[in-house]
């Protein structure tokens, strides 16, 4: 695993919060005030990440693209020439299937892309490279799933990308030579602004098709102020995306 991934997971929650708690334990006698501060930040950070209301609020800051109205699906071919579905990781060696499978997030994107393709007649490109450095690519996993689970054939597979920027860059190498400059991009709502920006930089006109909105009413007891484990996972996704947007603004301008 590249060193940058180790650093990323150490400096991003929950890694950095665990590090703060470890430091609090190590400094509890030699530096009690500093230890107390680290403990408060660590516990407080975990508490905030565990609140559904914080997920809803954070997603509201990131989800800046409106959903694609259902009455627009059938006319998408007037606005775009292809649908691009971005990869979202894999489940390694799923025992039920006997092989690697797309994650639940990837399946959510596939389902939406399949519905859009059936309504509009647009062809699909799946984009995603090797996860953990071993085949098959995310693009192939999604292409197989779209065919087997949703009855939709994939025309192109882009299997080299590891980042959103590479999703856009390598998709351009496949589609632009065929004269395809207008694409419907399918990804999570909180990821869509960075995806749209990357594909525009790669030379595309983009029709956003976001899924998986987290900024909607959380419908949790007490308005989402009670901690739950699922919120920690979602908070981690949102924080990672926020860091990604800052990084792209700094390095890909």
C-alpha cells in the first residue's frame, strides 16, 4: 500500500482521533493539561462524527448539485452522448458470490445509471481501476454487475483510474476520440461537485446525476442528536470528500 494512504488514514478521522487518545494516555502524567486537551478533542471528535444531525449538516455543505428530475430521464440524449459511472470500491472475496463484488455504494450508482440508460438509450462507460492492485478492475466489476443484475450492457470500460481526477482524464482518452464531449456523470451527491469539476477540466460538458443524498431529513429519534455507528462511517466519507475538494483546488487548478 502506498505511503500516502498510510499518512491519509493517520491524519484523517478516525485515525487522527485515535492518535489523540493515544497521546492523551501517554501524556497523562508528564503533561496532564495537554493530555486533557487531546482527550477532549478525541472524544469530542468521535461524538460529533457519531451524530446523524452532523452528517445531515455536513452533507448539505457538499451536496451542491440538484437531483436529476425523473421527467428529464427520457430526454437525456438531447443533452448528452454517454453515461459515465464512477467506481466506488469493492468487497474483497465475497463468500456468497465466490469473487470480488461492487460495494453497496457502487451498486447504488449502477442502479441509477441502468435506469437512466434504459430511459434515454444512452451508452454507458464504467470508470475505476485496480483496487488493492489486484484484478479485476472496478470498471469490469461494475460492467459485469450492470449486465447480470440490471440487464444493461456497458459499451466502454476505463480500468486505469485510481482517483476522481483520473476517472475524468482517462475517460476523456476513451470518449473524446469518438466525438463524445457531453456526458452524464453518476456518483454520490456529496462527491458530485468534485467529479463535475474534474470532468469539465478534462474537456467534457457535464450533466450531473447525483445519487445517495445525505442532506435530507435524517428521520432519527431526537432529531439525530443521538449517536449511532452508521453516522461515523458517513462522517468519514464527508470529511474525506471535503479534504479532497481542498486538495483538488490546491493541486489541480
